[in-house]
């Protein structure tokens, strides 16, 4: 029933654009609309596409995924292409009398588009942007439940890692432990490569864990996420290696400012607010504390089947925040040569404001 509702909404969008059919190639959108989710991410290749028309829903894949497709996508006719996607697609488009075919401009590479359009000269290829992502930004109860499960797993794993020894270990060693613990706890794997950044490395928001050894008294910034039932979590915590007894006045001041910015954003973000208005709530706190220009990224972003999706909560965002949207709230301060502090939680927008997803503990008391 859920898949059928999603297809109905997409078909309504297609009708408004005058499209005879829609080709879906982005893996997250393919999963959202069909349930088809083969474990092909490690192969670096596509395992199929969807063709959706007013009276047809077809999943095109190759022989390796035939049984998986039939089991996971019961609402779709499964077509196995033995002579390539273009040939099978051409047969279907002819049978369905498709003249205007929509495709995902953000997903189909130029070379792929060129090859397919040359192989199918009778079809007018119409680029679309955000057709399915517009639907995906509103989460239903089952999606929120999966997100909460992913978040609970990730919070438990990170709490275990932060409680263990950090001093004397490399960033990479700790990051690998996080990946292992996610899988041992039953997660599908990390939602993205874990970030473990210590000391001055934490001044780079997306630092890659490397051979640097964590020293006593340094800040350690974690940015981690897991996947459960395809849904991602995304959280950040910052601590001092060696515990609170090892922190200093600089850390306490920076941490307190970031935490205040996060709490005021959680309390102040309301339905109907635009992304840049939400961002401004936290940014004002950081600027007034004397750290203007040290919060160089957006306040947050949507999370779902992908770690980063709509809506955007940033200084240039006009996305409207509405009920059913799940997003992060992650202010930060980054000081070159010293390090950084980022605190990230996930929330769902409800009628009266943001509801925090996950646990409220895990944060230091300034």
C-alpha cells in the first residue's frame, strides 16, 4: 500500500509535466518507489532502473538480481535485460507508446544520457529535477520508525566508543572500531565513512581519519551514522580525550556556545519557517559570542534513505520546513590550529515544532 501511494503521487507529478513515463536511476529513489535494494554499493555499479508510466511499473535489471527484484518489488513487473538496458527500454517504450520520457537529471550521467538517447531516437528525453526527492522529504510513520532505530543503534555504538580508551590510539583505528561495532550491533553498515578528528584536525569539518594519534587533553570530534532498513542516522559529538578533568577554558567556552546555539534552534524552529530563518537562530548565538565566521557550514539537512537530502537548513536556503520532515541540527565552531566543536542531533518537524529524535543525553554540561 505504501509503494502504491508513492507511485500515485509520482504519477500526479508526471501528469502535470506532460510526461508519458519516467525513468528512475538514482538508487535511493529506486528503493523508495519500489522496495528494490540490492547490496551493490560495494560494486560501484547500477543494478537496475525503474520505468513508471500511468498504467505500468517496470523494474529493469540484469540476471544477477532477478530473484531479489521479484522478492523486494512485488508491485513491479521485473524485466531482465540480456542485451542491455537500451534494448529492453526501447521495447517497453514502444509498447507503452512513450514519446516524452522524464529522466533524473541529477542522476543520469551525460555519457549515459547520450548513449540512451542515440539508441532511442524516437523519444523526447525531458530532464527533471527533484521529482522523487520532493516526495521523499516527507517521512511517514514507518520511515520515522526506521530512522529512530538507526539513530538508537548509532547512539549506543558511539557511547561505547567514547567511554573506551582514546588516548594513544589513531583516528583511523577508532573509526574502524565504529564501523565494526555498527555491523556487530546489527546495522547494515555506516551511513557514511565515520569522521574522527582530533586536536587541530577537528578544525576541518569533514576531516578524514588518519594516522594521527589522539593525545591527552585534545578535542575529539565524531561525526557518524548508521543504516537500518535503508534509513540513515547522522550525529556528531565532541569530547576531550582524557575526560572533563583534561579540558580547558577554551573548550568549555566553545562547547557551551555551540550547545546553546543547538538548543535555541531546537526550541525556535517552527513549521512554515524557511531554511535560512532556521539557520539564523543558531548563527546569531555563535556570532554574538565572538565566533563570527567560524561556523562555515549550514545548520542542518534532511536525512532519510540518503544522509543528505531535502530540506536544507542553511543561510541561502528557501526550503520551507513542514510537518513530517526529518533533519539534523548541527551548529559548530572551528578554530584553525586548535580544533573544533560540532554537536549534531536529528529532529522531526511536528505541528508545534521540532521533536528531538533519539536520546537527549550524551552532551557535556558546560
